[in-house]
C-alpha cells in the first residue's frame, strides 16, 4: 500500500544478530555444564581477547581466538554465539547458522539464540523456519508481548492470516484497541483481502482517536484497496478540508489521484505540494519520480507534467538533482532532442553538475550522436578526471568516429580507474575489443574477447559481441552459435541479443530459423532499428524473396543514411 498506510506498517522482524549487542543480552562466559574441567583462566583470557578483536573490527583474528576457546572448552555456548554473530555480520549465513544452532543446542532456553536463528532464516526467506523459532520463543517466554507482535507479522507475511488474526486479537483483548497490535492486524486483514474486517478495526481506532490523521488516512486507503474510490475520495476531501497543509495527506492523495487517472485534480494539487514547506524536498522528488514512471500520464498529459517540473525548478533554483527530472521526462517520452537541449543548458549553467554531464553523454549515445559524444565526452573526461563512465563513453564516441588512438588512450585511463572492479574491467575489455575490430585488427579483437571470458565466462555482452564479430568474419561459427545461444537462454526478450543469434544462424545456413527469429523481433520491437532491417534483408535475399529484401533494405537506409552499401544490394535484387 502507498502513502499514509506505509507509516502504519509495523516492522516485520527485528534481526538480532548485530555485533553491538548490549551487555544485558550477551551470553555469559560460564555456560559450561557442570562436571567438565577446563582451565578457566586461560579460557577467560582468550575469550576476552576475542571480544576485543571483534569490537575493533578484526573479525578474522576474533574468530581465531574463539577457535582457541573451543579447544579449551568445546561445550561453551557463548563462544558459538559470538562466532555466529561474526559470521552473520560478514554475510556468511550458512556457517553462521551452524554455530547458532550449536549454541541453541547447548542452551535451548536462551532467548537471544532463538531470535538469532529466527533472523537468519528470515534473511534466507525461509519464513516457516523463522516462525518455528519464534513460536518456540513465545512458548518459553509467554510474557514478552513484542515476541507475539513479531510472530503475528511473520504469520501474516507467510499468508497465515487466520493465525495472525488470532495473535493480534489476543493482544487487543489484553490491552484494548492500540496502535501496535491493532494496526498490525489492519495490515494483516488488508493482505488477506478482508477489507470489511480491516474497516471495522480502523473504525474502532477512530472511536478512540477520531481526529487522528493517520487513522483517517488508513480508512481512505482501505477504501482504495477495496475498490470503493468514491468513499476513498470522500475521506480524502474531508481530511484535506480539516488539514489543508498536512504533508502526508497531500502526498497520499497525489498517489490516489495518480492511480485513479484523475490527472486534472492531480496537476492542480501538485502545485500546492511544490510550495508546501512541510513536505521535504526528498518527498517531492519521490512524487515526481513516480509520476515520470507512469506511462499513462506522460502519454496524455506529458506537457502539463513538464510545466509542473518547471515550477518545481523555480522553487528549488540551482538544485542539481531537480533540474534532471525534466530531461528524464523528455527522454522517457522519446523527445530526445528536447532532452539533449535541456541537458546542454544545464551543463552550461551548472558546469560542475556531474550527473547532468553523465546523462547528456548517455542521451548522445542513445541518439547515435557520436560526434557530440566524442566532443562533450572529452570535455567531461577532463573536467571530471576520476569519472570512469566519462572516459568509457568518450572512448565509445572516438571509436565510432574512427579516432582509434584516442579511444585506446581513454580506455587505458578507464582501466586504471576500474582498479579491481571486475564489472568495470569487463566494460573496458568489451570496448577495447570493439576498437580493435573496427581497426580490422581481428586477431587482437578476438584475443581481448578471450581475455574477458577468462575473467567472466558468462558475461552476456562479451559473449554477444564476440559471437557477432565471429559471424561477421565467418570464423568459428559453431562457437559463435554456442555463445549466442548461451546469451539468449539468459535474456530471451532482448532483441539485440536475439538479432545476434539470428545473424549467427543465418551465417551457419540455418536461414529459416533466422527468419523466424527476425520476424518475432520486428513484430515485437517498439523501436525500429536499422540493423534489424538490414539483417532481415539479407535473410530474405537468401530465401529468394527479393522484393521483400529490397523493402527491408530501403527501410534500413531510411533509419540510418550511412548504410549506403545497401544501395548496391538493392540494385542487384532489382
């Protein structure tokens, strides 16, 4: 649910494995069964040193000392607990859980061991096991109501709405209608689709607190979930009338109007939101981000949204993030020239706004404007000398403009900036291979691809590009097909990858299969691509469908006037 209801949702689970546990909940050292003899002085010294290493952040040394503790006393639950904490904090859930289970085995009545295990299972999304440990905790510590609240939330999150209702109702009977268990049960009933029961609970809250904005907002949002939008609107109107400047109500109502496609009312309310000083800048950014993500309002009222963004820009003059919202809107609605123009204005007026520069270069890349990508890429790479992306995009623009020495130089700098980051290094290698290929140094290009595959044999971009270039040179076509198939098995809906696979199949002589794939690409693709039409033309020619081949090639030339070589193919077919 959105808006006000978000603030009413209680935390599902408090994951008690942090290394900063208080002394009250830290298990005592002397957890040994009686009758077992050990050198307590040695044990205590090593154990305290282990805790010291843990507190100063030396997890590895702490574990070594704790392992020494187990050699002195292999049956001490506190040691296993500390080891589990360290491993959990480092993200090693499996081994951490083994030690936590051992601690719980040695001291089955220790609440903190139970909660640690419940938390570990919750992180693994094994809710059933988390519930078992919380049920155990509730059984052994019946007076701790916070355990019941968490157990109820776990039941609800696991779809056991009836059991959750029983838990929350038990707490309501004990304490009366209250903000903790009653609110949790309202969420539970909404999740279960029991909207009438949820409304009954909200009304009980409102009987006690009739003017509480949160509960009235909950009532409106339950009506929304129920599909009774008229009643939801009535509640919102009443809330706005009583609390015209309340930020939560305004934002929740904006979400409601957006969902219900009441764009006139929404656009009117947005202006109020912009100038409401009680609404944070971050919340306003969040609202406009949700609006920009909504395709329907952009299709029907995109210009009006752009106007509201201009008002927001005026209200937050010189804000480096807010000014990027309007170019994002233009880009999302396909108005690339307007996005480019606006971003160029921003980079001129705010030359230090790196994010505007980054977005501008990416827009040039999307538009295929490699001249400006290289020109502005050079400027960006100089102004922001530590930017990996600026140097990479500058190299891409230089490559497309056949300034290969510049491209290779920028890639060397980008590689230094990448350091040990494997993902960034793979981008450098893929781009470098592209440079060598366009230089017609095919051996070097393929050698770089092999280097990239040694680093990550499953990188889809590397596999796709390698397969495509091999097919272009009619080399190792079986390997190319294997690589292209590996890619589309992971990305079945990526038209670029599918085009590569179809092209490799065509080169392998599997023309009908290639034609079938290209048919589906051209039918499903929302954006026309000159490469797709060019490839389909060659496939049609091979199938002796010459008129269709000409039609596809002509369309390819219309989309990309640089494909002049296709004119000779058209003449041959005609």
